[in-house]
C-alpha cells in the first residue's frame, strides 16, 4: 500500500543536487512554508511543482538535523509561532537561498489556531528529506529567527555541560580545581579517635567533630591556594576538652568554649599568597 504522506525532492531540487555533485558545491536551504492545500483540500504533491497550492505561512528554517545512522537522510525543522494561524496545514515546502522550491510534502490535516483561538501554542514542523548525499545540503541561517526547538536547546545544553571550560570561574567543578584554586562546599565528618582532627581540603570545606578528649587540629597536608572553611567543634556532655591548633593556624579572634555541649564555630581563611598561614576566627553557641 503506497504511503499517504511523503516528501518529494522537486525537479528543480534534483537538478541542483546533480549540479552540486558534479561541481562539489552545496545547496543552501533557507525557508520553510506551509499551505492549506489545493483549494483548501488535500492533494498528492508532484515533483514538477514550483510552489505550494495554497501557501499560508513562510519563514526561516530553525535547523537541519542530520541522521547519524543514515548519511542520506536529514530533518528540516521550523516553528510556526503562536501568533500565526487560523488555517489547516495540508502541505509543506522547503525553499533554497535562490527562492526555489527544493522539496515538497503533504501531511495529515493539522489545524493551527490563531492567537485568539483559545488553544494557542507554537507549532513545530519537521520535514524528513532523503538525498544521495545529505552533506550536499546546508542551512542558511536567517538572523531574524529567534525561536529554537527543544532538540536544538537540548543539544546546546548538552554541549555546554560537557565542556570542562564552560564556567572557568566556577572553582568547585572538581577536586583537581579544589587543590589548585580553593576549597569546595562539602560536609565532612572528622574522625578524632587518636585525638587528631585532620582538615583535608581534598574532601571538603565544612568539617564536624565532637571532642571527647583533647584534640589537635593538625596542619593541612595539602594547602589550598586560597579559600574558606568552617569547623564545627563540639564539646561532649562532659566538656572541658582542650582544642589546640597546629603551627600554621593563626588565631585572630575568639577562644574555644569548653562548656559541656558547647558548639565552637571555627572559620578558616587561606589568603592568596599566604599558603603557610591559616587565619582563624572563633565564635560559640552555648549548646548544641
């Protein structure tokens, strides 16, 4: 049973493809158009057509999508904006940069309501075309076209997200950047079973422990090249636990509260060019 709906490359389009193959040129597709058919009725397109039977709308192509699995197949996309409508779509055409009808298609009756028609939305058009070599076709962008399809947006976002340099100013992109450029935001529970609190910038910049004995916050093995960190140093229910600092820590403000269940909030700052000094500022809360 023959297909009811299909796309044909016109005689003009075929002639241009033959010329492109012979001379190594490409064909620039520029516009997409739709129409209401032959006297507002369906019809079967033919390759000798040079225009649509009842064109109602035309605008620039949004994008051409090649088929990764078939080099002879590609899709042409356009969008009819919500403010355009009031007619039934039965035919579509693809025009090149010379204004010639390159391909023509028929489609099931699709009503595009006008702006005041209630059910208003943009309408995505997607026309599938097969040639002997899709590489001979290119898209000529009209800079006045500002609409984008979901496919285009998704592809753009995926490409942007996969680019490791997309946000060069975002210092916490990964742990390598953490050591080169500063701390990153990650909560870390610190084990002080041996009385040593290890503040490791490879793991994060928010550290938490409860002192059940004298604790030494030891010097960092690896110093970040700038940034800030916070230590939540709690006293246990007994309290009176000393919390000491390694030689690289410089206490500028505050002191450790050793009351039972007291919470000491210790702010650490590593300044650029001060790799051997960690500035310390201590505040307290009376209890957990």
